[in-house]
C-alpha cells in the first residue's frame, strides 16, 4: 500500500488533515502524519518509506530526497516552492508540484489587513490615514496579486501592477493600470505589495534604489519572501525616509535593528501566517492530496514544477 506522508512543521488546521486523510484512504492509500517537528532527522526518518510527501514551507533538500528511498512525488501545498531542491528532485526522478492559487485569498487578505494596520499607525490610538484614493502597486501579478487587487479596489484604491511575465491585456482586463517598468511602479505608488517568488533573479531585488523612488508616505507590504528584500537597502530607506513603513509576513533578519531604531514604523508576523487559515489549509491540503492520487492513479502530472 502506498504511503502518503504529510510533513508539516507548521500544521494544517485539523479539518484539513481529516480531509487529506479521507482522500488518501478513499484512494486505497495510507496517510502518515508528522507535525510540529523540530529536527530535520525526524523528517528524514518519516520520509524513509513514503511514496509521496505533502509539505508546506518544509525543506525538501538533497538529504531528505536521499533518505526517501521510495519517493515518487512531493507536493508543496501552497504557491512558493523555493523550499524544494528541484535539481536534486529531478536527479532522483521525483516529481515536484505546487497547488497554485489554492491559498491566495488568505495571503491577499493578510496583505490588505497589514496595509490597514500600517495606515492606522499600528492601531495605537493616534489619527491615521485611509486606503481609499491611494495608489497601490502590485509587484508581480499572479494569483495573490490579483486577489489583492480585487480587495484593494473594494477599498477604493487605485491599483497598478508590474509583472514582466503577464501581458498588459490580462492586467488591464482587471481594471488595473499596467506599468512598463518596475521603477515606474515604485515612483507612482505610495503602497507597494510584493507578490513575486524567491528566485535567483528576485532575491535581494527590492533595494534602496527602488524603494527611494516611492512617494511620501511610502509603505512596503511583503507577504512574499523575506529573501527578496535587500536588507541593507531596507535599513537605509528607514534611516533616510522618516515617512517609510514596512510590514511583512515573517521577520527580516535585521528585525532587531528596526525595532531598536524605527519603532512604530513596522509590523512583522512572528511566523509566516499568510496562508494560515482553515480555508487555505483545506484548499491547498486537499488539492495536494488529490494531485497525488491523480498522479498515482491517472499518471497526471499537471502542476509539476520540475519538468
Ligand atoms: C506559499 O508559498 O504558499 C505561502 O508562502 C504559504 O506558506 P505556508 O504553507 O508555509 O504557510
């Protein structure tokens, strides 16, 4: 019998785990659960006899792939798959997939929620500002960017987007201004929300040159990855622009310095929680389980990311 391991250092909601189990067992497979683990060795031990693994931000590196002797497929229940060593997976003939779009609404709601929090001075009781009428720049326009646009337009924001991989017509069809250069996005928008994956090209790409183009009252919202930020540039922006605020889902490495010097101008979640809702857990977890069942029973490799 095939064993499907759900390995989540940050567990899914209980209902999502039950839903995954139902799908897996309904297909005649067995589910194993490893939650809240603290050591990589716990993961490698659990992976040893797994035919498939469902993960969230859990690291699947060459060691895990080496230990997982029977592994055929790993599915990242979520969007970003920078936590999987794709080259090592391909070398071991392991299929890697994600579940695009399944948790995007949760991330989008958090992004807009953090914008409100920043605009209202971290709910400290002082007079803040409103989002209505402000310009919002979406840096990358995938599922999350699109969902943020829908919510932000409900707030009466004027939405702009830059994405070199999405054509102008697709962006404009959503009633969003499409800008041709990344510089134009930052120059135009008081709020910029990041929605790109962490890749060799995007890592450290949000730097002082870009941020310093932002108009007065600049707020940067990061529900993407901390790695896309050039933290030296971020600190310089804080130091040179007293109007600048940064809100991010997960703490930057320089959090201590920011907290010490720039109090009231930041908010960082203690743990990545953009996709941490029962709905997103259900959507992404169940999609991952279905993709695994379809892979084994129908040879379906839609959503494979290491082709
Ligand atoms: C994603 O890439 O899907 C999000 O960052 C969510 O990550 P998580 O599953 O670890 O919450």
